[in-house]
C-alpha cells in the first residue's frame, strides 16, 4: 500500500472489500466447512497478487513482490 498513491490505495481497498464479500458469499454455499473455504480462497487471492501484474492510474508498473 505504501507504494501506491491515494487514488490507487482507494481503488485497491474497494477491490478488496468486493473480493471479501464474494469470498464470504461463495463460502456460504460451496463448502461444508466454511472456515476451510475461507482459508483456501484467501490463499488463492494471495497467489493471485503474487502472479499478477498491476499498474497504477497513470500506467506505471506496480511491483508487489
């Protein structure tokens, strides 16, 4: 977050809040053990951050690694 400007921080927070809502809803209906689902989905999201390329609002590459 420290490497992002204010607008990009706000956008990332918005995206994460939406992702949390998705994760919670998905785990309500898809898994017998909600806790295991939440752990698995969170691990998947972490991997997504590690393997994706992100750019700020001006098109500058953001290194997350």
